């Protein structure tokens, strides 16, 4: 587990979570429940880690909804701060871009 994901896991477990405006819009667009997204975080699988992202460390994870369908979520921590864990965006992975496992982009080998 990356240091970024480990810290986000700690924040989510303690309830220190925020949803960005963009995150709310994307969740609503794809009919994803905020509550289920947060509840399902324990099962998150790291897809990509961005520890040096200018707006703060963040990572892309694969989660599942209540029906087992895949959701990609970008979780981050604001630059220069220790908290909160922020849902930057969340979306249903596009099968034209992602392999069936939703862990690898199609242009990667």
C-alpha cells in the first residue's frame, strides 16, 4: 500500500472526509452513493499513485458499488495539510480506455 493510500485510509477510517464539488457532480452523474463509496473504501485497490501532485498527494483507486460494479475514485489530501481525505472525482471506468480488470489502461501492455 502506498504512503498516500495509507494516509487516506486512516483519514477515511476516522471520518475525516470531504467531497469536492466536482466529486459530487460526478457521483450524481453516475448515480453513485456517497455513503456507499465511503463505506466501500476498505476494499479499494490502488490503480495509480500521485504522491507529488502539485495540489497535494492523491491516488486513483478501484472500488465497487453495492452491485459489484467498478468505480474509479481519485482520493487526495490538500497540499500542505494533513487532512481531510477528499474525493476529487469518481466515475465508472470507460471500457474503451480500461482493461476488464479496470486496473490497466488499454494503451499499456
